[in-house]
C-alpha cells in the first residue's frame, strides 16, 4: 500500500514512517502541512493518507476536503483532537477513519488494511 503521511511534528512523522515501512507499507511522502500533503497527493496518487488535523499553512480538514475533490483517496485522520466536533468535521470532509494519537502502529496498519479496494466507476 502506498501512503502519504501528513504530520507537522517531525519526530512523530519519522517514527510513523519507520513503523509503517517496517510493516511493509510504502510511504511515498511526508508532508509537514496540509498544502504540502495536497501537493504530494496530486503528484504521487497514494492509496491512503494519514492526516493530522492541526497543521500550519492549511489544516487537515481543509486538506482532506481538497484531496477528496482533486485526487480522491482514502484519508485516515490521525490526531490528538479527539472530540465529537473533530470526528464530525473529519467525516464531513471525507475522512474514512479517525484514530487518536498516540495510535498504536498495529491500529494504524489495521485501519490501512480495512480500506476497501477502489471500485471502477459505474460498477
């Protein structure tokens, strides 16, 4: 599976990358803000994005909305902001799953594995 990580905390982003790659996930890019995440999605067409909500330049909610419009893929929100409001807004933006930090690497892997295969249009 090809994944983009959108996380502004460098240490956490590197830890996520290391943990996912050790489990066979291909991390095709790491973005430190929502705008960079959107650009990576446009360029690399990942099968999923791990998206933090609180990031500079463009937050994760806006980045998720834009990803879903411009280059639709599965977005798994990974955030410390565990509130009903954040969950509802993430779902409205198009997120397919919502995990809270610190998330166990196996929980993240399970969320990635549970993503259904994309279906062709009309079928």
